[in-house]
C-alpha cells in the first residue's frame, strides 16, 4: 500500500514548504502511537528540529534512528556510529550506520507503531541517506509498520545523468538501478523502490509521502544546513556528482581543507599551479594524502549554471589522470571507483583516452530509459 497526501503546486524557489512543516497532515497519523524518527541535523523547519516540533505537538517519539554522520550530523564520512541516547532529549538512538548489517534490531521494532523519515538528501546515487531509508523501510515491511516520508526537495533534482548502476556492483554507495543523478526526492525514490519491487525479497511496504509545497524539479533549492560535514555549501553540492569519483582514486578531493569537494589534486600532478595540503580537522580526521602538498585545480568559483548543466562531468577525473606521471597511472584508480560510477566500463574508457563527452554519450540511452520509468513516480512537476 502506498499513498500521497495532498497535491502539489508550482512556485518560485524560496516559497518551498518541506513535508515536515505540514504537521496538520501527519499529526493525525501519529497521534496516540509510538513513533520512531529517522533523521539527523538536516531535519530542520525554520531553524527548529522536526523532533522538537513533534514533541511540542504531543507526538510520542520513542526511538530515533540515525544515518551516516549520526543523529546530530557530526561524524566523519564512513565513520561507524554507535547507538546510544540523544543528549538533548534523552530519547534512545538506534544507529543504522554502525558497520554491521545497518538494519534495526528486531526488538527495537517491536515497540514502534509508525516510522517517520525526515532526511535532506543530496540527490546522487552514492549519497547514503536514501540507502539508510530503504533499509529501514524493508525492516518496517517485515514488521508491518507504516512509514511516513516527510519529503524534502532534491537540490540536484533538475538533472538526470550518469550511467545506471550495474547491480553486480551494488554496495553501500549504490543500492538501486538508477543513474548517478536520478533527479528524485526521497519520497519519490521510496515510492519507486516499493513500486518496482526493488526492496529486498520483493517486500512491499506501507509508505505515505507528505510532499513539499511550492517545489518543482526545476526549483533551485538552497539547503538551509550542510547535509554532511564536507558538503558545506551549494557549490560543493553542485560539484559533488562529478568530484565524488575522486574518492575512488589516489587523488584528494579536498577533505581536510577549507574547500572539500571544490578542489582536487595529488602530489604528483603536473602542469597545475594550485596547491593545498590536507590536514586533520573535524569532519576529516584522517583525510587522504594527509600532510602532503598536492597540486591541482580550484573549482570554488565555478559558475552555477555551468555546474548544473554539466551534470556528471568526467573532465576533472580525466584531467587528473592525464596529469599523472606514467608510473603513477597504474595506481590512480581503486576498485571503489567502479562502485561510485556504477560500472567497470568508464574506468577503462578513461584509461584508453576517450573524452568526457564521448564517455557521456555511452550512457545516454540508459538515461532516456530511466526517465520514462521515473515519470511514473514523480510527485512534483518537472518545470
């Protein structure tokens, strides 16, 4: 069973109301029930956390579920999060990013009547928040617990680009057969995974989406808070679909600097004058190439329209690879690169010297096919 609460309308950016702000719609669905909330520091409505709003309205929140970076959003990328107690409210926190199965303890699920999800996704296949949501939805389906997704805009929702994931490479940074840029909100992704039978064991969940108002997929929605410690502003978010691939290489993408995901480089790169040295800091305690002077490129002044229109832009990876000495090229890519890009072909095409535009053309048909499937689940207009 799945449903959509209310309708949608078109408005300009800045007039968007997120699903969590529409408490009159979801309060009746939670009243008198034991509620679990999957959220983190991004669950904000006009500067207040969704949890505080729920508690103020008498909703009985008994459990908090936390994704990567923890419920308060301060942990490093990939850092295992322990379960515990939220220091602000005293409500138990069950981690869904602990390094184990990343699914909730069945005993925890026994004391829950309904689950709410309020996470600000970034809009790429390798950003982990939607994967955590799907893991929890599957657990909810097994326990016959309804899920209410309090939807939020996708800041990259205007773009659909990149190869569709080869499911042989399914991993913690790729869960569904979708492109790198899928152009969908968390609510839309939940409905698609449920509707297409993509949940494990072909489970079917009871999902209701509380949609945003005033949002279209053409809306340029600026996030009110950083979604994770190293995506600190909209420039980093617009570059993220292209620069995240550096996480699967020997190069640095600026973790441990004041410009993560806005720069890239390596100590051995030639013909680049921009220099930076990654240091240990909150959110990047042990960054790649720690303490090593890197030469590379600074993209922090990039034009917004250009970043958005480029979609998945492999030119940066190609530039870095081609600037490496021949002796270093064999060690440039790690197996993680294939998981991020979603297949094994792209790495080989880069090595063979094909251009970014040429490589992009190889996934064009995949994008067209996905757009047709995606259209069935869109809750918001394209324009």
